[in-house]
């Protein structure tokens, strides 16, 4: 995803070029450049305050970058042509609480310039997509938290944009509703919509996104598929987690002598190939250690973030 | 435990600017406004009543009466319209122009001293055929007519004391069988001295002290004529409908404008502005909604007035529509401005309450402006309330044509446009940061 620049229409849905945004002394976005291809689902993964939402708001024109540019299909992000292509689902429940779901969709559809049958069809599609058809005429404030979240997403999709920006759409929802939201996102992805999905839950990024940008302190510190990110940080290395019966022996000393660490009775050994497990088991048997349990684990995005920043993703 | 609760309460109050305003600023502001209106801030600013005087008699008595009226401290008596710089002196009021002036609200009262008044200006008893002074008044200001009627009797006593003495002597002569020539000579001499004293006193610049109590003993005959509301069944209904209506309109407009802050806080504003809606379009939409709501409110208010209080709405429909549209436009812009300068809904509500109640107090929604001191009347013109009430009064009370609403409509629409532009300027903070 290299930086590019173009002045006219383009087939590239989103080009972010060296965007910087400061709020006083704080640099929220510090020179981010990204290019998102068509039909991609890009995850922006980072802790709270990393700059994800500011970047999203720059894309939808709600934040004016101090420098750099954002182009949507080659058009400036704040141009009418770009806005037509963008759908934004903000983190907040940006709805009219005293209107019904259908009325909300009608209002936001009209704000997007939809009228008549096009609007009616769009509302029906949104209600079906969000599984809210049976509650379409309920006043928003009477809906459950999960339903409101789904309606919030539907309101951002009413004009069927080619790019949708989902800013932490699962904040504060129960697991069942979260799954429903995942299904909605997957349906969009399967439909060919280009998605930018911000989250600080690595499970969500792993499940939904084909590419992930890890954002910290306003910068993209790593970019790629999950496998690419893990490989960039850890190579082919995996972790062997070996639970030992350490009553009779000095398990800590034995683990250290084999290049591992012992935490809560579990020995962690980095391995490059699964075949190394056999030699570890042999050594344990030879030294009289009783192995109770053994797991081979590939590093995940959490591990990548920890490796890159020295901090936990949810700190 | 109680101390903790109390301490927490004060801590929260200290940080809540809106609560501060409502708790401490608003009461003091209101107290000050009403103290100023009723007590004149400790100064001698009792409201003076404008009186137009038409002297059809042109006798010595009537001229003395006119001079006395001019020198009466509680009245502003004029015999001709104000001379404008660079223009010729306008002619004196006639009976017809005085009637027109009262009807148009130029003055609440006019006095017409009829020809023949000087022949028999005063009487201690009712006399048939005596020429009565005509007091033309606008009953939307009932206080002014009563005040002038009372002061007229006082002025007669002070400015026409020689006539009173002369009359007294004539009564005495009738009752006693007549004066001797010597007595008659002495009385005539005394009356001449009295006339001389009165004339000299009239030359002095200092007017007599303002009336303390009205003596309506009927020394001069007075005929009261209600020239504006004589055929109206409910003289003050239009005034109250407009006054109360505008005050609540301001509250409604404030609440309608406040939805902008609700949307800003919920994030809906961001979403709307990220769609194909500009800030100007959004503000214009909000203002149109607010204006339509205000029109509906005023229409309901006046329909209710027509149904229950016999307000003559339907024969004044064009003027009502013009004033309602202009007033609604102005108050809607006010709602937009309040929302755009406020940072939170709570702040907006507090500021709105303060401003609306203040505007309503000095603008005549709570207390008629014609009863206020002159300075307050002028300050009141800085409010929508005053212009709206004046306009509705012209329509419903004075039966003036729509074209006469031009000043009120111009001020309301003009200020509405200016305020909207200011609101738009402040609303830039909601655009991209």
C-alpha cells in the first residue's frame, strides 16, 4: 500500500497521503499514508487515543488535516463526489432518538440526496441488512443497545456507498449483538464494499479484515495481513507452551537452560519449526520432568502489538 | 454525612455555570428590571403622558389652559407635530389630525378645547349648554386617559385661578344680593392682580410640581371619547396574545435551536455534515422548522383569542399573517444564535432563560411598555417583543393597513437576517476542525 498521488478520478477507493493533524500540542495523526484497494477490508487496530478516529474523521471531511491529502476514488475527500462514495458509521449513536428506525433512515437517506423509490428501496435494504425490519417503526430510544448499533450502521449505509468507514461499531454491545454486527460487516465485504474498520479488539480485526494497519501515536507502525504482520515481527517463530509438574524439580532453571521462560507453571519456548517440540519433550523426559499439557501457539496481533510497542493493546 | 452531601452540592454548583446564572444572576437581573420599571431606579422618572392639545377656542382662558397643560410636569403637551430639522414648521393639530394621531398611537390622549369654551370655562355645578373639553383617548392605555382627566382639573385650578375667583364672586353676588360699587372695584382689582400673578408665573421656566393626586371635581366639563377601541369588545386581548405569544415563541425557538446542540453531542451533526448537507443548509432548515413552529403557535394563540375572547382575527388576517411571519422569522433566528454561541445544552437553556425573561420584561410581554419610564420604553425597542407587540397592536387595535407595518416588519426581518448571519458565523465551529 504505497503512497500515490493523482488529480482525477481513480479506481483506487482510498488514498491517504502523509496526513498530519495536530490538536494544540497533541499530534493525533502523524504523517499517515495508506492506499486501500477496491473490495479490501482494512482494519485500523490500535489502542484508545492512537489516532484511528481522527484518521477516519479526516477521511469523511470532519477533520481538516494540517498537511497531507485524502482522496476518494481520486477526488478530494471533502468534495461532493467523494462524499457520495463514502459511508460513515461513527462511534457514537448518531441517530434521532425520538424518530423511528424507518424515519431515521428516511432522514439520513434524504441528507444523502436520495428520494422516491430509490430511497424507499434503500430503507428496505437497510432494514433487512440490519435485521430490523420487524422493529422498523419502533422509536429508537425504545430499541435495545444492539439494535441501535445496527441502526447506526444502517444509517451510514443508506446511500449504498462504495467505501464504508466503521468506527468501533461494536463498542458496548453484548456478544450476541456483536456477532450480528460481524455478520453485517461480512455481508458487506462479500458484496464487494471497501471497508475500513477501526477497533481495539484484535479478534475483530482478525475475523473481519484481510489487511490490518496497526496504529500507535498517530502512526501506522505495521501494515499487512495478519500472517504478514506476525511474520514481520516473529518470522516463523511459534510459542510452545508446556505445563510442567514442577514439584520434584527446579522447573524454572530447567526452562531457562532450554531458552524458555516460566510463568505460572507454564514454560514458554520459542520454536521455529514444530519438529523442535519433539526434542523438548525428549529433554523433559530425560531430565525427569512430567509434562502435563502442551500447546503450540502462533503469535497473534496482540503479540505483534506488544512486540512493536512494548505495551498491551488495551492499555 | 450531611456535610459531605452539602459540600458536594456546592462543588457541583460552583462548576455549573448555568445553575449559577439561574440561582444568582437571573433573580438580581429581574429584580433590577422591575425595580427600574416601577421605581425608576430611585430617580424621578415617573412616566409622562403625551397629550396633544387642540385649541379651537383661542380665548384668553383657553390659552392659559394650554400654557398650564404645557407646564404640568406629568404631561408632555404639544399643539403641533414635532418640527423636523430642515423642514418647515408643521401646522397645529386640528380635531381631525388629533383623532388620527391618537388612532395611530402617536399619543394616547388628545384634548380638544372647543370654540366657546372661554365664555364659561368652569363651573362648580352642572350647567347645561356649557362647552365641554373633549378628551380623545386610546383605551389600550387606560391609565393615560384617567391621568390626563385628573390632571386637567388640577391644571384648571392652578392656571385659571382668576376665573375660579371670578366665578366664586359671581356666585356670592347672586346669593348675597350684589356687591357695592366699592366692593366691586376692590374685587376687580384683586382679580387683575391674580391674573397678573398667573401671567408672571406662566412666564417662569420651572413647571409646577408633578401631580400628586388627581382632583376630578369637574370644574371643567370633560367628555371622554375612546377613538380607537370604541367598537372593540376585548380591547387588550390582541396585546396579551402578542405579548405572551412572543415570550413563549422565544422559548420555543430556543428549544428548537437547542436540537443543534443535541445533535452535536450525539454525533448526529457530524454525520449530517459528512453527508451532502452544508452548515448553511442545516441552519436554514432548522430555522425554517423553528419559524413554522412559531407561526403555528401564534396562530393557535390568536385563534384561541378569537374563539374565547372575541378577538377579531379574521378581519385582520393580512396584517396578522405579515406580523406572524416577521415575528416568527426573528425569533427563529434568535434560537439559532443562542444554539450556535452555546457550548452545551445546559448552558444554552440557562442563557436562554435569562435573555428571554429579560427581553420579555423590558419588551412589554409582561408589563405594558406605555406604563414604563421613557428610558425603559426606548430600551425596550432593542427587543423583538416590543416590535412584535407594536405591530400586532397596529393590526388589531388601531386597524392600520398592512403598509403601516413597514417599520415593525423591517426591524423584525432585518434583525432576523443579521442574527442568522451571526449565528452562521458562530456555527463555523461545527464545521471541519
